[in-house]
C-alpha cells in the first residue's frame, strides 16, 4: 500500500528524512541515492532472511546497505503532503496558498523534483533542480522545460496506481478536536 502523507508540503526540508541502517556485518557507508519509505520493510525482511511476497510495495535496499553503491537502478520517489486547512501556516506564503484544496503531490529523481499543488482554477506546478538548488528556492517551472513532460508522466503514472489501490488511506478533510489539540501540543499547528 501507498501512504506517503507527511507535513504541509513536499519540499525536501519536510519530506527528506535520513535513513540509517546498521547490521552486525555491515561496514559504515553513505548512500546518496534517493530511496523511499516503502523500501524499508522489504530491506529489513531481506536483511533478516525472512521471505516476503514479490508484490510488496517497495524494493529491498540490502545491496546498498552491504556497500554495493551502484547495484540498484535509480527510481523516482513519490510523496504527498497532509491536507491544507484554513488557518494553517497562513503567514508562510510558500506553504499556504489561497484556494488550494487537497494534498500536494510530487515526484523526485536524483536531480529533479516536480510538485503539483491542487487549485480549483488550475493546478500550480513547481520544478526544482535539486543539484543546483537543494533549498528549492528557484522555481524553474515552465511547461516547455525539457524535464516537465517526463516528470509529469512519472507523477501521473504513480498517481494512477495510487488511485487504483483501494487500500490507500484517504487524506481526511477535517480534524476533530482531539487531533487538533494533539497537533497543537506537538507544535505542528498553531490556531
């Protein structure tokens, strides 16, 4: 199953998380390759020698953990944001956009990221060259940009798979009072 939601946007400052795996027989190594949360379960299962179904989402990163840096093909990572609620992050113009309804969605390769921000009139897109601009400060989106068609195709393909998967957990539209209080106590929101 896919469940990729986290935070209020899909910028790397929110979505990118270091993954550290230590096994008794591994030597320390640093992998700069983009990997995904859905790769963690198959990796742990393989490292423990536990058989798993081939149709599990994700792929094992055991070869990377074992120091074989170039052994796995590069694949894109997909992420979505949590729902944007009225009042959340209103002072942050990169996060709160009037009229945005629904989750941000993005696809990321080793160098490029395309973000689709839903808007009732027309979706908003952002394109970043992560090698030249790791802070995602210069939106390069132009429909004619050479990477836009490729990344849009990847994003549409992944979203079609997610939309067909009935086990996807939907993003809820409204937060109940208990959840709101918990998020406020953790500092995620301040209403």
